[in-house]
């Protein structure tokens, strides 16, 4: 499975000065390994998806 995520996308307005960057990443990991890592590093997670915007608000993350 490949998981791909992006951050900072402003659509077709590539010169938008308020959003000067866009980042993207991808990882190839099977579902069992992903579940194991999520349980190991985020044991109290209840959400169905990891979201940076949620994690950055909590000091423990």
C-alpha cells in the first residue's frame, strides 16, 4: 500500500504569497505494520486517520 499526503496546497494559484510552500510525502508500508506503528506511538488514538493539525495541539504528541 502506498500512502500519500500533502500540505499547503492552494489549488492552481501557485504564486499565492500567503502559502509559499507545498510539501508532499509518500510511504510504502503494509496495513499490519502501519497498525502496529500507530498503536505503538499513539496508543490513545481514537481517530480513523492521523492528522498533523490534531497532533500539533497536544504536547504529548
